[in-house]
C-alpha cells in the first residue's frame, strides 16, 4: 500500500507493545500474519532521553506482508515500569487498543473460548453484528445482501485487540489480509484512544500540528444503538461516546473506497461521566500496548512544529533502537507519542 503521492506523514506506523518474553510474543503475532523484521536496542541513558524510562530496552519490529503501516514493535524492557493496562475496562482515559481485519473471526473466537476454559487471563465479547456505513439503509432478510461487520473485543494481559470481519463490501486500501496466517488477518487497520474533552480543542492538534486528515467526526454511539459498542466500552443505559477519526492525508473525507488503514480513532466520553485515568499504564516502559508511532519526513521541521505547539512535554531528536532519527512528545490530550523519520 505504498501507491500514490508521498506525504509528510502517513497512517500510524507502529503499535509498540511491552513484553517480558519476546519469543512467546513473536509466536503469538505470527498467527496474525506478522514476521520478524529489525532488531535493535538502547542503553538506559538513551532510552531515558527518548522515552523517559530509565531502563535498557531491546526491540523487535514485526512486519506484515508489504504493509508500510500498522506494524508492531515489541519492546523488552530490562526494568518494566508496571504491568500496563492488562484486562482493564476499555472505558478509561489512557486506554489504547489495535484493530485488525480478519476473514475468519470464528476461529479467533474458538481460541478465545479455549483460553478461557484453560483459565487464561482473558476477556472477550462475542462477534456482534454492526452496520458501519449507511445505517439508515433497510434490507430484507434472506433476499437482500447484508452489509456490515462482525466485531469482537479480545483483551489479554499484553494485548488489547478489536477484530472485525466484513460482509457484503470491501475497502481496497483498508487492511490487507494475510490468507496464509492461521487467523487470516491484516495488519492493524486502526488504533484507538479514549479522552474526555467536550470542547474538542485537543482534537485540533492531530489535524493542525501533525497534519492528519479528519475523516469522521462526531459519530455518536449510545448504549441503545449498538450492542457491540455497549459491550466493548462497558456502556450503561443512557451513556454514549463520540468518535473522531484521523487518517493518512492520502485518504478521503467523502469517498469510502479511498479510505486508508492506519487510522487513529479518538473516542470521547462526555465529561459528565466519571472515568478513571490510566495514562501511567499506557506509556513507554509499561507492559502491553503502550505507545504508537508515526513515520514522517523532515523530522527537524516536525520537531520545531511540536515544540511551538501546546504539547505537554517533548524530547530532543536522538537515534532510536533501529538507528533512526526519532523524538517523543506528550500530546495535549495526555497521550505519549513517538515520531520516526523515514
């Protein structure tokens, strides 16, 4: 998925996952079609400069077919900061999760049920039917096509995943399934975060400073309207959340077929709802999903732009584990990010 014009920023490049055991993590993600790519490490002093963590780290970048986004970086910290988000509810500030397209959601459900029977630490939902587009369209059962997805949540101590299977439609640049993988899955198609900001001011950062394309905005999900949303985000009667999505600039606001994976989903809960804050469990140094990266061009220009914005914190440019120019910052909404130069 590298066709089209080059842009200064593209879709989310990596989901970074803190793990104590790289071998088991690699075996797990191989079932989803990933493979070992680059390996690198940083001593504690450099890791502190870049990630604010006083610990050495060894990282393995996992590739997925020819994808240039939605990759995985396994981070093995010598001294992890904490156990991460674990099986925490999705309805917390600081939450992170990664979503994958699959052609076989029932096989994944079978494994989840087997894991639960084996007393693994696991939480999951059944694959609920959800109509994503053209919700108002009426279809006659058994004669008209069904157009929608089956969507399920899968939480484990080191992974927070949402998986979906399409029915009745395709989006050509939104996830490429590896049919040779055990679970017939794509690279990560979109990554999520939870915030509270009724003013929506913090959203402007992703558009105005990072240069992403706002493609969906103010999409409301209520307890009453979505069984999948209700179960995944622990909604109670009368509760709702609002979705805003940011894309690779090569995507489209109006043309569904031009949508690109690597999307950032920002879920906003109304400030009237009392949400727990777990930012300390979803940043570098933690186990589990703890960081997202973007790959960019002209890192010096981006660094200057970040420094002059309303970010809460930023680092200088240093070489990361893979000898790439890189720097980190904490966005206005409290999420820790890392940028990597192409």
